[in-house]
């Protein structure tokens, strides 16, 4: 093996080196191109999920604003809308970081590999040119061994071609070492950044999804159902027997010309005004701090179109 290497000419060594570099660059170009394509696809799909998340947050907010019967459901939907909106803000940050720290550095290797391939091609051409000059010299020696002038000029051409190939080989070697160093660093850094970006986003997402889960767990189905039944009875014009009973227990009792009202723990109290024609009921509502303030939030952006989305969507 050692003798075969020693017997190789400088041209053969340069050619083997160029072919090795050519294979290496082609392999890097193939897999880095595929990696860039996949990372870009992940980024675009994440942007699509962000758009759908914005729509979901707006739907929850609009539903909460329109819900006037089920108070605990209203509060749960409002909290969900707020936290879903925050999650989409973090997702937007995730998209921007993926694009700048992962996709863009890898996409640069399209031009980098192209430049390396040009250098390899140039070196292979130099080796072929040297071989061609050698063949011409051998033919000249065999046909005209006495023509020293042409032989000398042919020898000069061979030496010049060998020198060009040697210089090109050295330059290609330096270029490949630089390429390999950068490739190793960029792949390692890009993959580490990708995992870090995902970890940060999902940690934040878990935090705010937990708040959404907790808010929906607090929805009191029984209470909201009772409130719906009461509203339904009122819509039919049928008095609510439970409310009448509560109202009777809290009616004013008159003693020595003064009235004392019995307290009630229910957040709603009712009183009656007796007239000659009928009994008119006046409902008085106490605001409960359990469900928070019902002021309207700012309107969200319009829904995103299902089929059109872009990484640069303004938020």
C-alpha cells in the first residue's frame, strides 16, 4: 500500500484528492439541502398552527362576550382566550428564531457547496491538462527524438501544468479544511438552537395551557344549568319557584312602623310591590367578584385564511 502511494505521480495524487473532495461536497450538499427543506417545512407548519391558534383565541373571546347565561363558562372561555393568545405570541417568537437561527444558516450552504464544487472542477481540469501535456511530450519524443527545441518547449508546458495543478491542489485542500470546519460548527449550532427553541416554547406553552385547563375545570355545570333553567322559565313567563321562596324569606317585616330586611346569602334578592291589579316582581342583581369584570376586551385581528399563511405574517 505504501509503495503504491509512493509510485503515484503528483497528478494522480491531486486527482484522487479532488475526487475525494467532490464526493464529500456532494454528500454534504445532499443532506444539508434535505435538512434545510425539512426545517423550513416545520417553520411554515408552525406558522400555520399559530394562525389557527389566533382563530381559536378569537373564537373563545367572542363566545365569552356573547355568553350571558352561563357565567362560569363565560369566565372560563375568557381566561382561555387570554392564555391562548399569549401562547401564539410565544409561537411567533419560536417561528422567528427558527428562521434566523436554524433555517437561514443551513440554507447558506447552497452557495457554499457551489463554490467548493467550482474549485474541485478547476482542480480536476488542471490535472487533466497536466496529463494531456505529458502525453504530448511522450508522443513528441517518440516521433521526433532529435527535435530538442520542441521537446524542451513541451517539457516547459508539462512543468507549468504540473505547477498549476500543485497550486490548485493546495488551494483546494485549504478550502476543504475551512469548509469542513464551518460545516461541523454550523450543523452542531443549528441543531442545538433548534432543540433549545423547542424546549423554551413548550415550557411556556405548558404553563399557559395549564391555566387554560384549570379555568375550564372550574366551570360549574350544575350552577350554569340551573341558571339556564331559570332563564328558560322566565322566557316562558313562568315564575321561578325557588326564587319566589328566597324572596319570601327576605321580605321586609314591619315592627313599630320600622322595616327590617332579613339577609340572604344568595347573590340575587327579589322584592315585590303589591298593587291592586297584580304582583309585580323587580329583580335586583348583586355583582359577584368570583367571575371578575365583564368589560369587553379589545377586538382581535380578523380570522386568517385557511390556505394562505406566511412566515412573515404580521402579528
